């Protein structure tokens, strides 16, 4: 697992964070989570109208992202990926 205790939240763009997450960097994952979890939650709430269900959607998305980190395409637009995932899961 790569360790980099000096990552500043604004120091890296999503693509750089993706590369670090792919290498198992938990701090990079935490930064990406902090950057997007509220926005994903808000989107899920629009569809679900349930705090608990929206929280579940956020949790599911980020757990799957971490679990499948070795498959991350570093050129992926994370914002679009996360929002599309939230919409799909919310509508299931």
C-alpha cells in the first residue's frame, strides 16, 4: 500500500488521486470521498427522498470504488462516474 501522509486536498486533481487510489492510498481515497460525498448524497436525495436510502447509495458507491480500485481507469471523469452511479443505483 502506498503511503503519502502529506497529501493536501487541493494538491491533486481527480486523475492524480485515482492513480494513488489504484495503488491503495487510503488518504487519496479519503480526499476524493470528502470532495464528492455531499454532492452524491444530494443527488441521491433528489431521487429517493429518504435520508437513509441516500446514505446507503453513497456508501455503496464508495465501497465499490475502493473494492474495485485496481480496475480504476485513471482517465475516468470521477464526478461524472459518481453522479451516474448515484442516479442508476437510486433508480433501481
